[in-house]
C-alpha cells in the first residue's frame, strides 16, 4: 500500500512501538487492515490517520478497525490515533 503500512506475519516481530501513517482512502480497499496483531511484543502503536479523500464514516470505521486489531493483539498495546 502506498502512504500506508500493512504488517505481515514475522515483520517487525520484536517491535515494542510503532508509528505509522494510515491512509483511509487506500486502506478501505483492504478492510482497514493494519496488521498490528502480528506484533506480539508491541506495547504502543501510533496510527496517523490520513483522511484525504475519505468520508467521516470511513474515517470512523478505520479508527474502530485499528482499535479492534489492538484488542486482538495478545499484548493489548496502547493505541493513539491521530
């Protein structure tokens, strides 16, 4: 994904923190998937939501999806969505 990050199993495995841009208009084509559940050591994630070209409903859905992924992560990292 351009202007966005999608994590895959094994990538950044030992990371404790992550800051990533998250383009809503691009991510909506991928069900707003970021992939933070694949980071078992993650304690803190910052998602910088890029709203350009997205509706308010899509932006809200993206934020909810990121929160759900944090809950699904076995380490339950804190997430900041900007």
